[in-house]
C-alpha cells in the first residue's frame, strides 16, 4: 500500500508549540513525519483535492521543511501522501456526515489519543478476508479492488492485534506493543 496512518504523538516543538508526529507507510516502510495533519488540514481548508496533478510533490515540499525526505524517495512519498490525504478527506467526510463518534477511554485517556490501530499494506494483502471475519468492531473494511483497508482506526480495541496474527501474507501491522507503556492509568478527573 502506498500509505497508511499510524500513530500520532505530541512532541515538544519549542517556540512553534506542539508538533504532530504520525507514521505512514511509504514504499512498504513505516516513516514518521512531523506536521502531516497540519498540512492536510490546510489543504482541506483550501479546498484542494487528491486528484490534483502536483499535489503530492507540493506536500513533499511542505513536509520537507520539518522532515528529511531523501531526493531519491520523493516520488514514493508523493504517492503515499496523496493516498493518505484522500483517506484523511474520506474520514473527515464520514465524521461530518454521521456526527462525531465517541470511542470512550482507555486507562483514562480518550481513545483517539492512543496510537494503537492497524496498517494494511495493500501490496501484500491478497484479499482473503480472514481478518474481516475476525474483526467484529469494524476497524477494517473491504475495498473496491478486493483488498482490505482500515475503515475506522479508533474502533480497534487497544492491544488487540488478532487480525495481524491471522494475516498469512503479513499485510497487517501494528505499532510495537511497548508504545502502550507510556499510557499509565490516569486517576478519574485528571487531565
């Protein structure tokens, strides 16, 4: 798959405030980027569409201000970013159409702050559908091309990676389980 969202963390950004970090898949490799959602929100506010011919390279150029993107990988990044931006718009449209869904909390943290959800590598997915039968929470969905994609990442149960365990081609991956260690139990009423 060209790109897939995975994990967002707040990092200290000095005078620039809180920077956003998120991982995506670029040419089969997980890559962390700062400011990705900020770029997406800005493009969305401008009414930009993923089908625009030079949008991928524009995103690469904008993200290169805070991230190192090797010149030899820029085309791959452009394709992955275009795919990610389309998914971002689809998620935003679904939220607007259906209203904001509540995912509850985990260890006292809002579920949306916990970076635990799958990434599906479309290139490895053979479309067998075993993961779809296993996942009863609706985190995954079939695509038009017979493969599987992440439909609702925060619907995924924190700590569950059963879909990845049954995926014979290894198309579904999760962040390391150790990422959850940072989320200690919050006493009620603490923010």
